[in-house]
C-alpha cells in the first residue's frame, strides 16, 4: 500500500502555508513539483548557471546533470538514452515532429488522428492535409468517449504511415490499450505516436511493453519542471529528417529540438527519477512497480467520486464510471458554465477548473456545449482520502 505520509512529505506544496486549507483537483493541468526537482533546479540556478559542457567545474557539473536526467529517465522507460529528447512543451514537440513526418511522406499517403486527443496531438498532424497528406479520423463513441480499436482496423490500409492517439484523454480519462492498438497499426505498416501527457503522472510506462514509436509527455504535469519529453525509437528517429541545426542531425536527442535547450529545467528532470526511485526504495518495490501502487491508491479514491457523479442527474459524467481502467481525470458536463461551478468550489477550498482544456474535439465529439465547457476534477497519487471527502462535500454544496 502506498505510504501517503512519505509521498506527501516529498512535495513542499503540502507544507506551504499559503496552500493550507486548499485541496488540489487540477493536477491534469499541472502537478505540484516534488522536492528533488525543486532542489535540483535551485542548485542549477545557484551553482551551475553557465553554458554547460565546457571544461570548468560549474559547466561540467551542469552538463553532467543534463545527461543524467536523460540517461535515468530513459532507463526508467526502458529505452536508450539517445532515444529520449527534451523540448519546450508537448505541443511544440508535436509541431516539430509533424514537420519531420511530412518531409518523410509522399502526397496521397495517409495518417490517422483521433477526436479523443488534446489539440496538441491532433492539430499539428491534421495540418499535414495542407501538404497533400490524407488525414483520416478515428472517431470516439459520442456517448462514452471510448475509442474502439475495431474502428481503427477499418481505417488502416497500406497507404497509412502514422497513427496518432492518446494513452489517456485529458477529458475522457479512459486508459487506451496502447500495446494492442500499436500492434494493429504496425501490422498495417504504420508508425505510432502516443500522447502520454495525461497518463505519465500515474506511472511512466515501459516502452518495450507498449511498442509505440513515439511517446510524448509533459514533465510539468509529472512532478517536474516545464519541459516536454519525447521518446522516439531509433528506427523511426533515424529515418526522419533532421529538424535541428544541420550539424546536429546525427545526434538523435538533438535532431528534433530546433530550440536551444533549457539547461536548468532539463537537469532538474533528474529529480523526477530521484522521486520515483526514492518512493520505490521506501516501498520495497522496483521503480517500474511504482505505477501499480499509484494506480491502486488512485482507484480506491476515485470510485466513490465516480459513483457520486454518476448518480447525480444534473451532471453528465464523461468517460467510464468504473475506476479500474481509468486515470483520475474526471470531467463532467453541467447545465451551467463549468467555470462558474469551479468558482463555487473555490469558496469551499477546492482548486479545480472549468472550460474546454484544449480538448475541443473530444468535447464536441460527445456533444458537450463548448460555451459551458466541463468541470474537471483531476488528482494523482499524492491526493489524500480526506481531500476527496472535502471535494464531495463541496460538490454537494455547489451542484
Ligand atoms: C493530454 C494532453 N496532451 C498534450 C497537452 C499539451 O502539453 P503541453 O502543455 O506540454 O504542450 C496537454 C496539456 O494540457 C494534455 O493534457
């Protein structure tokens, strides 16, 4: 069982005086940062804020910490260190990748996108239609928001080069069977790009198990600094054209990041691994088993909230009502503007948001009134049972 006291002790936000009395339910927007990340970021700014990789101690230490972040994160995800790169955000990373993929495709070839994705893993790919690429949409069920792999099979043929879909949508919450979907796409000869932004905070995946060619997530939603992280498997990374400086094209982790990297934030990403490894050691499990502990805790907290929302006539719960195959990113449509309700919850010490969360396509696909948007209640493994109770009481007062 997850030791919640230990977990919360790793997040300074829980002892921050100005946050006392507030229960945080907008974690899918951005999580609290863990102590090792804050420590590493502070140390970098205080002791190593120089150009890295030069032959003097402060610079060498800064460069080594940047390498350490890449090496340890990639090990956790079971990929080679040069298969992992950092970029400013997942949205910017997909833009760059979309340019690379476009250059590797011929007009008339096709890609598949979903209407379950956040715009970051949808819009940049859809724009390839302007360059003669056929864009096919794998549509969600309008009632449940579910993406049916059987429907993907009907869209796949020999002209499809890429399939893009989310590991978990930021409004539907259902965990998609990535390995199964990837196997279907690969069998048809297509690459696979997975948006893992909404899933990664609940456990970093083993990419050998998932099998996908690209896996993207955002460190700032995964207890880290504001960075986007891209895992691109070697076979695809080598095949795609260089998007960085011409002389960096042979270095896979530089090939898809045209921007100069944010040294301090990359270095601080090693703190995410410090946290996961520290938690694993404390619990007596392997770092990859931490996800299971997180999930069990989240499921136990989530089910009463799902039951409550599902039973309320005035709200429409989006996504599954059962916690087991879900992330605790729970969106509900209401009969009034969701932001108004979020403001009401704030009166009761609840931090939550209302709106479209850039999930305009899935919300439209499920017939949600975009002017009202959805109230999103999202939490992670550091959330405590009494915070969920506080949320339930607050919902009773405002709904
Ligand atoms: C599922 C999902 N994908 C992608 C993004 C975009 O990430 P970033 O803010 O790093 O561009 C978000 C951000 O909310 C998201 O929730």
